C-alpha cells in the first residue's frame, strides 16, 4: 500500500531537494517553481499543513508533472 500521508514540509523539502526553488510564501502556502530541461515552466503551491488531503496531493502531483500519482507518492516517501 502506498502511503499518502505527507505534511507540507515533507513535500516542499523533496521538491526543493530535486530542483524546485521557493518563489514565495503567502500565509500557510509555499509556491515553488521549476524550469525543466526542455524549457517547461512549472509552478506548484503546497499548503504547509501537518497532513495534506489526498485530493490536494493529487493536484500537487499534477502541477509537478507527475504521470503516475502512486509513483509520485512513493518518490515523496523515499526522499523525505
């Protein structure tokens, strides 16, 4: 079973460690950006909550360009 229980801190740490840069922080949300090797610009906003809802986590995965949600969750889990 793939874990889907991540904090905002977990997600921001993994994205930052893998090339995303913090663009801004507004209230309880952090916005990170990345420019991929092929020039694609990605912006991901992460709520800094103790536990991120699965639907919100799925939106984060989509914004980050993940093709497979379960693989994205395994990647976050391995790297947090």
